[in-house]
């Protein structure tokens, strides 16, 4: 079940009863408690807030130990991608089959619509992938993204946009995933800059929908090389995930576009409203307009060999073009 739009939090009270476990972070809770708490008046609520960015297996194990003797009728994940991933991972490792409601407070990861979650085990990124962790209900209220910091909004918006683009050209793409991807691309094309820079309510609502649709797209197709290249950039240099993905999308676009059938090339370029020869300039101008730095030197990202060597080969297998290390270095130097 999906509720996406402005004010859809009103549906929460109808979806819960009994004892509810809410995974969130203190900062998120403080910002949105006036919106959230009225929906929780008739249930017994336990809040769990010991969640760091990029959730770690040992943190989830602590949560399991703390909460193992408590009975819950529903789990709510209320926050950004890390919080939702934490809740999904908790559900993955937990023996109880407790329904999960995902309530994203960012418009980017689309984690509320996917059956996978990122967990770090011994400082190594691991992807959990199971239908068991696909949230049962999504409540994506655009009110929660309206006053986010501009950099957060920009990074998250580029994550959604890149996910949709990668999903479209992924080897595992289907007719259904491409339908979601194209819809997300068009929404990003028309609303991304306005949502980031003006905080326009309608543009924010459209970007929340775009992120959700991009999540539905990659849940079918998975992502490709831009995401694969991003993880080391985030873990080593501290660049947030969406920004890190965006650093690679223009170079990868150049690598991939000519491998697609002409009809698919045209569909993607039309959806983005760009010309084949203007890809690099398009992404450079887009990132400049939302104040995301796209120069590796300016970001002090220097060891490109290490980034290339870190790539998950499984994600490369889903890329439409077969890529070797030289190709990856070319993308990073683009």
C-alpha cells in the first residue's frame, strides 16, 4: 500500500494498532514530532534512535538485543535512507515477521520501495536483498522534505535522478521498470531545480513521487556502474551518497548511451530533453544550478585507482556496456 503526496501522514493512524516500534533519529524526531505524534495517540509506542548514518551490523545486533523481549504489532521507519535501511535490516535479521511502514523524510533513495538495504559489516558495504524486507506500507509525505538543508535536498534529488537513469539502461530492465524510470526522469527534469532552490511545495511533492518511482524502478532492474563507483567515494571521502553517484553519471552516460538500441536512446534523451552531444554540459550545468561541486580535485578526491578497484563486479554485470578498469578510470576522470 502506498500513500505519496502532501499531507498523507493522516493515513498513518488507520494503519497501526497495539504496540508500535518507531526507528528514527533524534534530530528527525525533534523536527517532525508535531506532525508525527498526533498519529500515534492511540497506540503504545517505543522509540529507538541509536541509528548512525550508513548502518552497521553491530548496531543492528544491539537493537535486536534491546528489543528482543518486546512484542510489536508494527515497525515504523521514520527518517532518511539510513533509518529505513536500519529498519529493513532489523526485520531481515529478526525471526518475527512484523509489518513495516516506511516513512521517508528525504526525496532521494527510494528505499521505501525496494527490497534491499545497505549494511556495513566490518567496515565493508554489504547489500541485503530479500522480499522479506520490502516495506508493507509507504507513507511519503512531502511536508517532511520541504525545509531540509539545500545540500541534502540536492544530493538526494540527484540520487533519485541517477537511479531512474541507471534503471532505464540496466540490463535487467523490464517494460514495467522502464515505465517507472521514465516517469521519474520526467518528474526530475521538470521539478528538481525548483524543488532544491525555491522550496516550492508542488515541486517538492513531485520530487517525492519521483524518488518513490525511481525506487520502484531499481527494485526491479537494480542499479549500474554509477552507483557501484559511488560507494568508495562515500566511505573514504565522506561525500554523501547522492552527490557521489552524481559525480559519475555524466561519464557513464557517455559510455552507455551508444550501446542502447536507437529507440531506447531516443526515449531516454527525449525524457531528459537533451541532445546526445550535450550530455557533459547538461550534467555540469545541472549540478552547478543546485550548487553541487562536480570537480574531483575541488572535493579532494585523489586516489581514483583505489575507487576503480573497489567496484562491485555484480553491479558492473548489470551495466549495458562491459566495462574494464580503464573505462572506470575514464568515467572518474570525465
